[in-house]
């Protein structure tokens, strides 16, 4: 009887060991399967601010500079040739403040004159499309000349001006601006005489980002 119990116990132990080994093998298989089916790591997300949208013409905060050439005529006896540069800052979408510096040659009765000027202009692109715009502008400036301008006036004058024009894209980020404006020269009665002069000025500017 005791031998039978011992034999039964040995047989039970061997059977338990066999099942334990099988369970171990199954766990290894499951682990291997799980490793094979593991999902790929997700792609890294872009860092905030790494990609910025392109800036468009007239966007708030943008800067542009222009090379300009102009010609003014009073349709009487005087004309003015102008060459210069200007810087535009769009402080609101499509609305800029422009600082212009220019050199001038003034042909007039009496002595013709050379002049250096500076103007502060406000320009509003009231219709602004992807590749063109229509605008109006106005402002004033100062002009110093080598001879009294107009003749019989003074060699330091104010230059109020206003007009409008069109801009259109020549290629990416480069625009041509063409406009007309009323251009006035006057010493605002700061001299003994103030003959003043009104002219129509046409001009062209090449505008590029700053």
C-alpha cells in the first residue's frame, strides 16, 4: 500500500513538471508573438513654430523697400526729375507708413536747381489681390535746393503730395508700382515771398522685401 502511494506521488510530480514546461513554452510563444505584432513608434510631431506660413504682400508687420524714379511737370515752364529710395512698414494689413529720401533736378525759369528731399507718406492698398493692388497715398516732405524754388521763392520748402496707383507682381516677392500724384512746392509763407508751384508727378518704383 505504501509503495502504491509512493508510485502515485512520483507519477503526479512528473505530470506536474511536464505541464509546467508546456506552460513555460506557451508563454515564450505568446511573448514572441506580441513582439512581432508590436506597433511602430508614432512619427515625431513637428515642434511648435518650426514651420511658419509665408508672408504675403501687405501683411501687418512686414517691411519693404523701393527704388523710385519720377517726373513732375507744372505744364507751364518748370519740371522736376526725381530719384530715390523709400522704406515701407505695414503697421496694419495693407496700410503702410513710408519714409522716402530723394535727389532732384529742377528745371525752371531763371536758375535751375539741384535738391535733396525727404517725405513721410501713408499708403493704403484698398484693393489687394494675390498678385496686384490698387492704392492711394498722401503725405508731406521737406526739400532743400541749391537755388530758390520756384524762382523768386526760397531754397527750403515743404512738399505736400497725394495720389494713387497700382502695384503688380513681376516675380515672387518683387512688385512694380506705378502712380500719379499732385506734388506741391511751397515755403508755407516762411519767406518774404511764396510763389509756390503745383505739378503732376508720375513715378515708378520697384518694391522688394526688406
